[in-house]
């Protein structure tokens, strides 16, 4: 059974790294019996520094953390992993390296086998069918936009409501997602900062304080409060 | 000689379509002797409606406008065009169709032959070496990120200064461009709304009210006021 913890943002304004989702993280990995978590740091440029940050946070929560960039064969490491944490940064850079290191199939297979997967921001985008709902700048070419496809929906992390007092003419986030649905069918979860999705047992439960905004092709957007199961609207991993 | 008019945004808050750049548009096409401008509407979903909007604006300025989506062979039309206007919308959708219609080489060849090119927003992104500095959501796969390469620099349209009062944790525009320079060398012009670049005779002149912010790899960003030639910082088309 697929177990996912998909978090909008790794750091909440005024708080420390992973602090706002700490209880959920502990429960996510502990309930699956994972003691060592494999970290995928490719979304940022400085991999050593990023792994040190993640390692500190995970060790304080009682887990070992190893980073796939520290081993010769990341795909082999992933094939035996007890759990995964894919950190945020630039989604295109992340996907490019994940593809180059042949991690797509390796992570998919282990997560299908029960290893818990956690993503923040770009790492949550990576769990979706494609990265087509990322907010990031396409600074490198990943080769294709297909991602891990662990969930049947798309996530838009750091979801932002349209500003009411702005004269800026760039597209709002909602307009961008409407453009996505001019070209695609997959439902999109607009996951506001502080929000996260807990997927397992056929459910997709919204956690964290904010409501989420659900976008489906040809339908009006829907607001769903924290604590609800979104599976009737957007599906759930099997 | 390559003649470009690269505009940040097609509509300024409170104004009409192309109103804020009207004088520049007229001068750009008239000085090159263009009477009919070919429009590339692929960045939006509703091509007929988009072409009608653009046609209205260009006819009021004294030009004929034809849209490449209204002919059987867009590349053949482009090969004879007196000038081009590529409108804004979603950059990925634009690039995908431009590639599919074999317009990259056709437009490049005509612009190299002296036909004036104008872009707004996504259409300005398209004039750059790649689309790697777009703000848009990657709603479709263009196949590759290489674009028209009419200018030697990248543009970030709708450039936004970091908000001073925000608790939002998503990357600022400046952070995104810094990430671009972790992976790429090409200078980036942060083109604020209302700003435009007029390229020709070896110059890249900033027009419109706002200053532009110039980003170069390994250097601090530089503010340049309207009226300046940016060629010493970012180069110019030949």
C-alpha cells in the first residue's frame, strides 16, 4: 500500500526546517517501521549542505538519514530503502537528476512495496503524474515532464490566493491552473503553505491548518477544510 | 539587421491592449516598411478570439494583421512575412506549437533578413536563446526549451521585486533567477511591467517608465534606468 506525506513547504514563516510538520513526519515513518530515511537532495545546488540540513532535522526526530548523492549507485540504494524524503527547491533540476540517476523506477517500486514517501514542495510535485503544476522556473531541461506518478492527482504547492490589491498583470495562480486544465484532465490540489496531504488506505487526507483549493477540469474550484478526505474529489493512491 | 521590440506585458493595469507601447509598436513596424504583420497566437487557448483582439489593436495603429493559425502552412507564411508579433500567454504552449509548425527556422530566417519582430510576455521569452526564464507553468511539453535565439540574453517578463511584507515562503523572482545562474551563463534582463527592449544597430535600449534589473552569473544584480543601452551588460542582436 502506497503511503505518502506530501507537504506544501518545508519551512513555515518564522519556524525552523520541517518544524510545522514534525509530528506528521515522525508518525509517517515510524508507523511504517522505517528507521533510516533516504534523502533526495537534487532540487538544490549545494547537495552536501542540503543533506546536512535534512540530516539534522531527521536525527532530532529520531531517524537516521542518508543522502542518495553520497553513494555511487543511488538506484541500488533506493531499491533497499526503508523510506524516502525528497526535499524542495527547483522541480526541473530535481526531475533531471532523478531521471539521470534512474531513480524513477527504483523509488516507484519501493513505494509500491510499502516504503513511506515524503516530499516537500518540489518533492511533492515529484510524487504526481507529471511536474506540470510546479511553480518553478525551468532552469534546466529534464527531458520529459513525467514524474513518479505515486498519486493520481497534481499538487500545486505554495498555493497563493489572488491578491486583491495588486496592479500586477502576470497570471494569478488560479489562472495558471485553469490554463493547465485547458490542456490536461488531472485534478489539481492547490496546497496552501502549512498544508499537507496524508495518503494511505485509499484516502487522501488534508492536514495542517489551511483549507485546500481543488481544481477540476470543467468544474468550479472547491474549498475543502483541513481534516477532510479529498479522495472523492481527486482520488487516492492504491 | 535584427530589429526586436520585446515588451514585458501586453496590457498595463488600467489601460487597453498594447496601449502603453503603442507609439513604439508603430515606429517599430513602420520604420521597417512593414504594412502587414503576422501574428502568432499559440500562447493562448482560444486562437480565433486572440487573433481578433490583436487584429483590432493593429488595425487601429494602421497595420494589417494576419494570424498564422488561419493559414494551412504557417511556415510558408512566415517565410514571406514583413513582420511578426508573438503574443503572450503560456510560454510552453507557445513554444510547443511554434516547434510543431516548424516556425522556429522560418521566423529566424525572416528576422535575420530584416523583418521586425515584436513579442509581449511569452512572445518576448520566445525571442531569447531558451525559455528557461519564463514565469509560466509547464502545462504542456514543448519537447525542448531552445527558442528563437534572436537575442543573446534572457528576459524575465513581469519582473517583480521581492515583497517586503510577505510571509510567503515560495522563492522570490530574484531567487529563481539566481537558481537559473547556478545552471546557466546567459545574462537575464528582469523586465518590469511597462518596460520594453528596443534592439537594433547593435544596441539594446530600455524603454518604458521602469528601470530594469540585470542579473549576471557571479555578479551582483544591477539596476539600469529607462533610456539606457543595456548592450554593454547583456549584449545585443547582430
